[in-house]
């Protein structure tokens, strides 16, 4: 019984890590995108 619980825990951990890696890799900014200054950044 303990082995089954251990395997289930390992599967949840590995699945969570894969989901985190997939979501982290999908939100990269393309290299040709340049940052735009905010209109409030003017120092008067």
C-alpha cells in the first residue's frame, strides 16, 4: 500500500513540474520586440 502512495506522489510531482516548465517556456517575448517607454516617465 505504501508503494502505491509513493508512486502516486511521484507522479503528481513530475506532472506538476512538467506543467510549470511548459507554461514557463510558452510566454517568452520574441527577440524582435522592443520595450516602449511609458508616457508617465517624463521627468519634469
